[in-house]
C-alpha cells in the first residue's frame, strides 16, 4: 500500500469517525470548549472528573449530525428498512442503537448513547467509550468492553447516507484497513500503528509518512477494572501504564501536536477514573461448596499465571511465550517493531524514559476479576463462554450471539454454535454478526491448560470463577 494512499484513507478515518482530540482552539472556536463542563464543583474527585470528561468533552468535529443518524434507516437492508418505516422515531432510534451496537444512556435512552459525546450543536462525536463501554444482559456495566460495537456497519451506513443525501463521495478507511470483521471487535491497534506513523517524535505531522508493515487483526477491548492491577498495558504488555499512552487512539490527523498535548491533564483524570473502577459482582446464584472445590483446582492449575482475585498482591503479571499459550499470534506478529520503538522514543514514551518492550515474547495472563462479565474471551474475543475456555476441544468454529442473552450455565454469551461458518451467509454485513474463527487473526485455539483438570474439576472451577 503506498504511503499517500494510506494517508488519504486515514484522513478519511479522522473525518468520518474522528476520535476525540481536534482542538477547537486550534480551529478558531472559543478556547472555553477545551475546559470541562462549566459548573464543575470543586468537590469532584479526579476520577469523577475523568468520567465527566469521557461523557461530555467533545474534542473533535462531530462525526455526523444526529439528523443524519436518524435517517440511516433509509439505507438499511430491505426487510429492516420496512420495519423501521413503520416504527415510531423512538423505536427507530432503538433499532439503530441495536444495529450499530451503541449503548443507550440508562438515564435517558433517547439521548446520545454512552458510545458518543453530544457536541451541543446537533453532532455526535465518537470517543473512548464506543469501544470501552458495553453492556451485559442488556445492562451497562462501567468499564466492560463494548462487545456489540458494529464499527464497520456504522461507518458504511454513514458513508452511504452521506453520499445519497449530501452528495459526498464515500471514503474512509473501510475496505482498505478493515475496521472490524466481527461486530464487537475492532482493528484498534492497527489504527494506532497508522496514526502514529504519521507523526514525528514530537507528534508533529510528517509530510511523507513511512508506514511500517503490519497485519490487520481485530481485538476485543479488555475490561477497564483490571487496569489498576497492571504495570504494563495491552495484551502483550509492551508499554508501561501512563496517561500519555492511553491517548494514542485519539491521535487523529486533525490535531496539531500542541492541541493533542494540551489534553494531558484530562487524560490523567481519565486514567484515574479507569483505575477507580471495581469489577462487578456476579448477580446470579453461586454454589459455595462447589466453588470451594473449584478454588483448590484453580490454585493448582491457574493461579500461578492469573493470581487470585481479591488478593491484589497475588497478581504476577506474567508474560507467557506465544508457543506455550498457543492463542492466535497475529496480534503479536502484526504490530511492527517500528511502532513499539516509536512509543519508546517519542513523546508517548517520554523520549526514551519508559521501558517499552520492543519484542514481547507472548501475551500477559490478565487478572480475572469480574471475568463472568467480560465475555467473549481471549484478546481476539474468539471464545464465547468460560465453559468454552475450560473446554479447549469443544470451542465452536463459528458462533452467533443473541443480542442480550447471557448463558448462566456456561457463563458468557448466549450463542448458537456452528462447526463451520454457515455457507448460506453471503452478505458481508450479515457475516460480521458471526464470529468466524477461520478468518486470519480470529483463531480460538490454545490456552490448553484447563486440560489438566478433570471434568468435575472444570465444573467446579467454572463455579469458582463466578466469585471473582
Ligand atoms: C476502536 C476501539 C477503541 C477505542 C476508540 C479506544 N480503545 Fe482502548 N482499547 C481497545 C482495544 C481493542 C484494546 C486492547 C488492545 C491490546 O491489548 O492490544 C484497548 C486497550 C486499552 C487500554 C489497556 C487495557 C489493558 O488492560 O491493558 C486502555 C487503558 C485503553 N484502551 C484506554 C482507552 C482510552 C482512554 C481511549 C480513548 C482515547 C480508548 N481506549 C479508545 C479499543 C479501543
Ligand atoms: C501458563 C499460564 C496460564 C495458565 C496456567 C492459565 N492461564 Fe488463563 N490465560 C493465560 C494467558 C496468557 C491468557 C491470555 C490469552 C489471550 O488472550 O490470547 C489467558 C486467558 C485466560 C482467560 C481469558 C480472559 C479474558 O478476559 O479474555 C481466562 C478466562 C483464563 N485464562 C482462565 C484460566 C483458567 C481457569 C486457568 C486454569 C484452568 C488458566 N487460565 C490457566 C495464561 C494462563
């Protein structure tokens, strides 16, 4: 792919679903918009302010107007469009949230969903919560990844509507750098590779960016409540946890280096909010006697890598070599060493001060706090339930989830399972509602450690995991 081509594609990305960060001050709008909401009581903690910022700071030009969003149904597939035509505007909005995996604000289901920020001028701006605020059994839980987010479908529909209604040519990254080949997962790290490649180490845009070789791969956003246990971030733990590092997804081309760096304090607060989150408690019944049996087996087979939830000090943050873990390796191979070095040597890595790992050996065993809620499992979201994590040989080759069903027996997504991707599903958009492990980067293999457990022990460990 030529550099110029990627650059134009990425600019499309920036405009089409601009992540937070374009400074309004830089655009000539009043600098006041850079401040958190006006009446900010001094009594708010940094974490509370961080949450407020995530919900209300619109740092970018709107991705689209609400008006356009409410007309997207006109471009839906025939059957759905027909249904939408008969629905009330309220029902139609609900249908749109459901189609795109946007999470309604529980306090005001008709308002901007949690996935976007309302810019106060009829525009919606996507932000961190698009990927990082999901729901379980239909209920939003703070910090759970958004396993519904249909990024590609939303972007494609917006492009179609723009073209038809506003005469704008469809553009954007879609099709060249895929945004996500299965709903609920996104090609997030590749966005970052591409965006950072367009900057020098002080984050100024460079004229002729050189894009390193990378592999597209979709990832499942991990739950935020485990971030406080970690010293390093991301599945390969390649970079130490700092507020700067988590700004990467906001590095859209519309930002100047200055306007980006001005947000540092905001991101200190956002990190404080992330680190203030507690794992949600499992709301169902737990058989304590069985869970106690499970604890013994867990301590024998699992705790060395994952630690014991509730005993924070016990979390060892161990990196397991890729051949030993055996889960999909595209994420590891797909992120270029140049990208990791850029982190180390640039503003992000405090110009070489942070210990960035250039060649990680594998993946870090994550803490398992609140693991009942964070389905699907593994970094690529390939395994729908904890039962399937515990039964490596019984994992489905393809699966289709229900929208809000939770499987309390197997602990995780309520799914239909398939021995192969159903061949009658031809439409690209429909394909994205399935998880097809045959696609590159989506393997559900590996992590065979549970095979050291007897079948009874697996049932007991499953019960014990409910207490996490
Ligand atoms: C397009 C989806 C998407 C957006 C938008 C996004 N993230 Fe993420 N985020 C991810 C994915 C996927 C991962 C896992 C990446 C990995 O492990 O390589 C991640 C990882 C993280 C982590 C590390 C978690 C851990 O346990 O290691 C933090 C913290 C984080 N994101 C914060 C943010 C913030 C803050 C923003 C807004 C500026 C943001 N993210 C925007 C998808 C997204
Ligand atoms: C040798 C270290 C090791 C052992 C032993 C181990 N795990 Fe893991 N586990 C990992 C790593 C590494 C990952 C991340 C794999 C990935 O995402 O590709 C993981 C991922 C998981 C996940 C998915 C977490 C998520 O949020 O996606 C669960 C659940 C899990 N392990 C449970 C267990 C249980 C239960 C046991 C014991 C039967 C166990 N593990 C034993 C290293 C280990």
